[in-house]
C-alpha cells in the first residue's frame, strides 16, 4: 500500500491529482481508516474556511499593486 502525504490528500480534495493517483487515494481511503480520518480532518478544515467571510485589507492590496507597478516599470526601463 502506498503512503500518502497530507499534501496528496489536499490535492485529492481539490481534484488536482492525476487519474491514477485519484484512483489510488480513493481505494486507500476505503480500506485505511487512519488515512480516512486524516482526510476527514482536512476536509472539515476546508469546510470551516469556506464558511469564513474573509477579505484582504485595503493596505495589503495597495502594497501588492505598488510592488507590481514598480516591477513593471523596472522591466520596461531600458538598461
């Protein structure tokens, strides 16, 4: 039996695994209660995060835009 990491389970949860890996994880979840327990914890965490109403602060957005503007101006300035 293959060992799956929490990252593998997270990718599986978000449908980001290959068909082969998806099938392997699905089979393992059906037979390995410990793995299923870990997956359920990850899935519950996702569900809780989806219920939160989060949005970035205006200052964070402004900082990102300023950084991007600076990077673009540096790239477009001839050397």
